[in-house]
C-alpha cells in the first residue's frame, strides 16, 4: 500500500532495468513517468587475464543459493557437461535441509562468503559467470563481472539486457532452460578465442557503464 502511494505521488520513477519497468507498467504505472538508468560498474583495473586452450571451463556463480536465481537449472547444465567444466559457488544457503543443494555443494567448490574485493578477485580467475535468474530487478554482480573481463550467461529476468549484449559480452538465455545454458557453455568450451574476445568486450562495456556515468544519467533525469 505504501509503495502504491509513493508511485501515485511520484513525478518520475527511476528503475535500473526494463524488466523492472515492465513489472510497474503491468500494475498501471504510467510509462511516461518511468526512466531506466542501469547501475554502474566498478572501475576497470589493468590486469592480464589468461585463458587456457585446454582444460575445463571455469564457471562461477555468485549469489544466494536459492531457486529465485535459477540455481537448479545452472546445476543441471553443469552436470550435463561433466568434466568439461568446473563450478565455483559463492553464496549462503537459504535453508539447511535441501538435500539436492547439499549434495551439489559437496560436489563443487563452495565458498559461503567473501569480502567484496575477494569476490572481484575470484571473477578475474574464472572464465564465465553463470546467473540464470528467474526474477531480479538488476543483478549488480553482472556489472561487477564485466569489470573483471568475465563474460556472463544470464536471463532477461536478471535485468541484464541493458548491459549484456547477447553474443558480445555473454549470452542471454530463456529462464528455466538448462539445455540453453549448456549449449552456450559448450560454445565457450569449444572456442576459447571467442571467450577471450568476449572478455575484451566486457571490459569495454564496464568502462562505458561507470558509476560516474550513472550519476550523470540520474542528474539528467
């Protein structure tokens, strides 16, 4: 009720993605009032990111270990690729009695929590970020991944279509589609030169989407 009142009183509503904009329009918030301003990315640092032409693809997942993030579909895709990939998960368990999740955490590398700077370091040491969210206004972890040259496989429901261009900085896949995730991972497994090129585009994109650019966009609105 309070949010409804605030929307009725607002002259302008600033949202971080078209996904959020659509949800508001579905509840009859005037589209003329809504301005999309994506969040910024951390500063791009100068470092040398290397990709091996052999060995498994190093996949990273960062976020709460719940189904809202589409975690089961990520795990199914990883399992289907076998030894071609490794998976690192960084995030807290929402519940302790989920047997499939507990088994997955025993099978893959799991880090419950890390300071922010160490998460960025982990991003620099992996090949691709996997975040097949079912419902999320804007996943800041995606912007952070771009700043470390980490291509992203995600969904339209992560708010990422404003920043990740399909086939350039990563891939946009449908929600609840393990096969689509596995297919995109296989592309990167088979073509490491494309992975390196995507990493280059990620750094360029993050530089375009700096926090200073975000501030300027808010001021313009």
